[in-house]
């Protein structure tokens, strides 16, 4: 069990939990920064978590869902108030409604996560600030300490696994729900370089030229929120494929949300891309939402992940 102390301070309305780990401070930080890792331990063992959004930068947001043994669900959110990688981050933590959005009628807490080096590895100090003594006692009475102990007991296993999500792996697909998937890959370049590669027409033509026999003939990259983008590929035989859409949100070098429409497919998808600095480069995470499970499965069967990997492998070579 990594937890070494638990202190409930009724005067200052705080709950402080200290845990020690054999892994490096940077590795421990990355476990919280990478949505593929944090979801493996944020929920108690009997309530595993799934993160549908995880934007670890000031002003960013996370949305997660924990599922119990009977299929019951508990949803929550983080709002990142401060991020000082790899030393600390501060969030507003609260409950979400069935739609996954914050429920402001329920209590929220300010949580500070501090990461320090130790002689044997690293230490995490997690301090939760409550709004009132009643709120502190209520959440502690609901099992907050026991749940946190159960959740943190899983971190050692995540820290020891250096292979599952290594930077050298190709693009990976995870099904998040009946209509959502996450496709992730680490690119060997800075966040600034990877962001530019998704917005610069010249770079896009280099790493997204299309499959063998195809040529990119149109390239209007995404820009600010409200802008349109359009990509078109053609073959000498006259075949063509067009992908277009609108930028819904854009937070440069952190996150972009855009709709996507493809020739011959009546409905649109929503692609949420987040860039996170990690060891070895930049973690690119796409959370794609489809209109239905059937459309999701059709897209996955088309080789979408392999196509994204081919492009990102080219980009890896360009940015090195």
C-alpha cells in the first residue's frame, strides 16, 4: 500500500493524503497526465474509471465516469486551476450529471497534487480543501478515504508497466463507450511542433499525402473556432475522397474540437484532439464521437486506426 499518512484537519477543513512510490517523480507525474494511465487507478478497484476528456493545462477540463459492479455509474469532473509540470497541479473536483457535465448543485472541492523526489523514488501529497466542516464530514462519511486508498493501491502496477503505452508504440485504439473511441499516439516532437503539423498546409501535405496511388489535391487546414477546413484526395483514375468540417473550439497548442464529414456518409462525427507533453514527445489523443454504435463500428472496420498510424509515422520521421 503506497499511502503513508492520512490527516484530517477539521480546523483548516482539509484532508491530506501522502503516498510514496518507487518510481521517479516524472513517471508518477505522467501517470496523472496521460488519460490512458490515470483511468487505471483514479476509481476504486470496484469502480474503475473511464476518462472521456483530460486536458491537463490551466483552464482545461476532465470528464470521467466510474462504473460499479452492478453497472451503476458515478460521474465527475476536474477543472484545472493550475499546472506546474512535473511539480504540482490544482483542480476543482466535483460531481457530474448523467450528461457528463458538471452538476453545480452538488459540492465541489479544491484539490492540490504535489509531486516530490525522495531517496527511494517519489512522493505524492494530495490535499483536499473543503468548503465547510459539514461537507468534509459528509464526504469522509461517504467513504472518501477508503475509496482513495483503494484507488491509490493500483498506482504501483501502473507505474511498473513501461510497455503497454510506451512512446515507441503505434497508434492505439480504445473503445470508451458505444459511440466514442480514443486513438492515442506519442509523436517525437514538441507540443508546438505537433500543433503546427496539424495546422500548416505545407506540413499537412507532407505527412497526410494519402494512400498509394492517391494525391492530396486540396488542403485547407483548420484555424480558429468557427473556421472551416477541407482536405481532398484524388487518384489518376478519377476516384476522390473529401473530408471537411468546422472548428467548434480551439485552444492553441492544447486542444481543438472539430466536426468531420466524409463523402458518402450523411452524419458527422466530432473529433476532440488534445496534446500533452510526455516523456519521449507529445501525446496526441483523439476522442471521436459517432452518431451511433453502428457508424462507429463501420469506421473502425474501414482501417481508420491504421490510416492514422501511417500518417503519424510519417510525421514522426519529419519532426525527428
